[in-house]
């Protein structure tokens, strides 16, 4: 590859100088159409969805609502929990990703963490819903319970979610084959994304008996852990990858940040996590307190229906345009539309028609984030393999989480900060907040997401993995993987 193409694709400065020509059909390589069995696509996606459902509760809006509105923890203390948790949440991911890349077992590098972590995941989830005598209203006890619960839960979430997240990159190289997995993942992701909304419908309010709710949560944890465990018998990873000698931790970490495409990618990856968490948090408060000029049930149904329609339309749009526009262009489009949707919501929070339009565009943005961000992440990992010769999905997933997981905590803390400054009264019944508090809810919900999304639409102009040269590299990597697998099978006396 020539120096100009290296520079265009962001390969300069990655630690390896690329001088080889990209093999293609003219070099004697026969293009290979990758495929992933349907049952593997479904089960790995189900495991991803089950993992995300529990996370959407434990590390999302539902848990904050439960501890502040039902158990009586002060929002200021809940905000501190999120900030402290954010430090742990970020630091454990690169370390686990590094360990995962270096794991060698009969099951592979990833599956052991998924299979044997699932039961522990359910136990950690149950910690949140156990109420000991004297805990309700006790600020110190609730603070400690929430903080310890978050630390324990995230340790097992990290082990499982990182392994599940990178399984599609272990199973295929081409965006077409990976897309066949991600379509299923989106279906399950829509369930996990909508789940906090469903939980909001059954959440008790202040002063109501929360025992049935707690039992439902514990039962949900057991069912989701069972899905994760069973899934591991229906897909497999490329065992030849674990034969590679990996970098040491610090060299592996540094190589990630020398990958220019990864650095640019992190801007949109961080933003999507932040925005999704803040918008899901805001839904609870918005529907409780802000009127749209129609009956509450009607307004809720129409806006959520618009969100669903937008998600479906967005998925169809990006499936159709992925190969025509390229992943980079599609991501810029969804970031722009998502940001416009947030601006409409910020300006017209009390008007039904504008809010339906806002939710429609937000739905397009959600679909884009769920479908396109994993494809872009896969490309970032692929270019790293091309420059280093190593497959380091775990480290990249860990470093990505190092950057993006604080977005979850930051979103919660910023949202609660807006509410505190707006005079939100956590002890008031639903629908009884002041006009100032209502305005604070809207600003907390939409302002920062709009700014971040529109900024990303501009920043992604400098993302380098796009065009014909990049597609040639992708095709080359497919051939490389076939050759690695052939050698591995031969060395182990397998066919």
C-alpha cells in the first residue's frame, strides 16, 4: 500500500508501517462469502440482550429512581455514588479486556467468562433489591448498599458483556456477515432499550409497597442469567486467535490510542452511550411531570409509538444505505438527525406534534447507534489487526469501555444536577412539581445530548476508514483468517 493511502486510512503512526500491496482476486485470492449460522446469530444476540436488560436497570434510570424515589436516598448522595462508581467502572475494563485476549481454554478466549459468569451476575443483581431492617430512609445504609451493589454488579457485567460484545468480531470479518448478527442484536437491543420504560410502568411510587416489584426484579435476574448461560452452547469462536502471542498490557494499551481511527471513533461511541442513558433517565421524569396538552396515556402512547416507528425506519434506512453511503457517512447522518430530534424536544416539550417528530428522529438515532456503532468498532479492530498482526478485540472493548462507561455515570450525575438546581422535590407525588422543576427536567433531558450529537456529526469528518482502499483491506483480512484457521487445524491434527 502506498504512503498516501496509509495516511488517508490513518495507518501512519500506529507502530507498523504498511508497505505491502493489498491482495485481491487479481493476486490469486478467491473471495470468500462469510456466513454465520442462524442459531448462532440468535443465541449470541439473546445473550447480549439479556445482559443489557439487567444493565439497563442496574446502571440506568430505573435503579436511580428506585433508590431516590422509593427508598428515599438523597439525589445528591445518589450522584456521588455514580461518580465514584464511574472510576471503578472505567478502570476495570481495559484490564479485563487484556486478560480476555490472553485467555487460553478448551472453550476459547471469551465463552468461559460468559458461561460461568452468568450465575454470579444474577446474584450480584439481587443485591440491589434486598432490604435489610432499618435501611429504608437511612442515608448511610442506602448509600453503601447502592455503591457496593454497583461495584459487584459491574465486575460480573464487565466479564460477560465484554465477551459477548466482541463475539461477532470473533465469528466474522466482513461487514455483511457481521451485519447478519447485528440485525438480530438490534432486535434484542430494542427490547433491552424499551425494558426500562416497561419497568417504569410497574414501579411503585413513594409510600407504596415495593415488595412485589423487588421480587419481580430478582426473578428477572435469574431468568436473564439462564438465557446467558444456555446461549454459550449455540455459538463458537475462532480458536486459532488464542494461539497468538499478545503484547504486554502497556504496549497493548498504547497501541489502541495510536490507532487514529479508534480515537475519532470514541467521540461518537462516548456520545451514544451518554445520550442513550440520559434520554432513558429523562423519560421517567418527563411522563411524570410534563403535560403535552392531551390525556397522559394518549400522549405517552403516541410519542412512544413515534419512537418505535423511528427505530424501524432508521434500521431500514441504514441497512439499505450501508454499502452505498458507507458506514462513516451513515453514522454522521444518524448523529445529525438524532441531534435535531433533541433540539425539537428542547424547544417544544409541551406540544404533542413536535414531540412526536422529536421522538421519531430520536428513534432513528437509537437504531443508528445500535446498528452502526458496532460495525464501526469492528472496522477499528480490523485495522489494528492489519497494522499489528494481532487480533485484540478484548483490549479494544476494554479501552472503549474505559472511555464510554463513565458516560453512564456522567449522564446520571448531570441529569440529577440539573434537577437539583431546578428545585425538583423528590418527595412530591407524580405531577406535582413546580414549573421551574418541569423546565429543569426538559433541559436535563435534551440540552447536552443535542450539543454532543451535533458536534460528533462534524468530528466524524476525520474518521479515516472509508472507501475502496478500506474495503480491499477487509477482503484481505478474510483471506488471512482462513489461512490462520487452516494452519491451526493442521497443527492440531484436525480437518
